C-alpha cells in the first residue's frame, strides 16, 4: 500500500515544478530529494506493513496466533531496529556532505559559454534586474539565454527576501547592505515561475516574476527592444521605483547609472556602520524607512502608503 501511494504521488510530478527541473542544478537537487525519500521509505514502508500485519494476526478472534507472555528480548530484532537506521543515517550524511560542496550556490557552473551576470535588487514589492554587460534594467521580468550560465548578484533595498526559481534550482536570500551570489542555468527554453519565498509584508503575494529562457538570437533581440525604451534608471528614477507598490507592471530601462547596484548596497552599509556621508542628498542618500519587529524578523512598516 505504501509503494502504491508513493507511485501515485510521483505520477503528478509534472505538475510539481520542484520535481520537474529544467537546469543542471535543479536536476541534481531533484535526484537528492528522491534519493532521500527512498531511503526514508526503507523504514516507513515496513512500519506500515507491520502495523497492518500485527493488528490482523494478533486480533482477539485469532486463536491460532502464538501466545508467548514470557518472551521479552530478541537479539536479532534489537540488531535490526538499530543497524538499519544507523546505515540510513550514514548514507544520508554522505549525500548531505558531498552535495553541500557539489551544489554550492556560489560555485560557478562549468560550461563552454561565458556566464551572464545579472544584478538583482529586491524592492517593496517588486524585483529589479540589472544587466551590467548590456547596460539595461528590467522590473519584474527576467530574460536570459538557455544553456548559458547565469551569475546572479543579489541585494535588497528593503527587508530580507528569498530569490527562487524552483525549476532552475537553489533559492538565495537577498539582504540590505550585503551581496549574495547564485549560479544557475536553464537546459532548455521556456517560461519558469520566479518567487519571493520570504514573507516581506503586505505586498508579498504579488512579489513574483517570469523567468524566460530564450535562444541566443531571441535574447539579443529582446536586449535591443529594451534599449528602445525612453526610460533611464538613475538615482532619481530609482528613488521613485523603491517606493512600496503592489502589482507593479513590467518596466524597461534603456540604460543604467554606473555603479547603481553598489550604491544601493553601500547606503545600508553606511547607515549600519554610522559612516554614511552626511552631505549626500537625494533618493540614494535618505535613510531607510523605519523598521519594526514582526514574528522575530525585521520588517518595514506595513503602514507605508500604497502607490501605483
């Protein structure tokens, strides 16, 4: 019965995006998840089988069952219930140890093509993607060529969030005043869902985006399309963009102020270390909105005015 239920569960894996990966990292993680589940079933399935078997065999109406009130110890059973879990723990520890290094999100992905660098900024409640090599930026849409390693640099202009594209692999936190890194790659073209996995306030439910893997030609055409936008992402425009909004539409920026990503990080590094330049003015020179504690984590006040 346990194996039948497990088979039925796996029959819906095409709808379970975590078990339908489209990249090498996601595929390796799926293998690790399935291996772990199968190892645990070594204990779980016999428990359910014996629970059904014992209750049936030793029911009150079965007078043929062996009755041994003086029996209290069996070396074989004792060895079985200890050695099997120990063996499973050892195997799980091996997979955990090796996978921790093999699937390190900071580890570059080996490929024939050069990686594409994308700077990711988490905002209330939207995602900003900066392509420094192409000098463009996009809000709430991530486009990249398939079979090209993606080198993400992540930070936040708000509270801590979690950047996650389930079909491509690992999630990674984005935090104000810090830069985290993530390496992913898509094996094939397609549209994949991207999410914020960390509760970040009132607009959390709307903080998602489409990750679109294209051919190299389609990606270059898309870059040229973005470059036709009349909007430029400078400190002033970023000051407008950082205001808390929900349901923000996709927006294109044909160029980006040099060093903007580092300035977004440094403003919080300065305030944290009490080293901010007191003479710096404008959108990037103002202190962050007041923070409050919610459920053990710092969150920007949810009473901030809704715009857009």
